[in-house]
C-alpha cells in the first residue's frame, strides 16, 4: 500500500512539474514574440512628419491617420 501511495505522489508531482514547465515555456514564447514585434516596430517609424497637417497644429479637420489600418 505504501508503494502505491508513493507512485501516486510521484505521478502527481510529475504532472505539476509538466504543467509549470509548460506555463514557463509559454511566457518565454511571449517574451520572444514581444521582442520580435518590438524590433519590427522600431524599423517602421510612426512619427508624424512636420509637413503633415497634424504636425503643424492644424489637425482638427478631416485627415488620414499616419497609422495604417489593418
């Protein structure tokens, strides 16, 4: 009976370790993806040029957004 309880404890411990490992791997994946998106966004400037109506303080009327629509 003690041997069966030990197997049960070790089985549950293995499940807990696997779930925590998957959880940590998911956050590593998110960190890598965020870094990749960040480096991609660094290459695309979202700054408003001075020749744009919003850059001169006249952005009250109809104008196109400097951020492209998806």
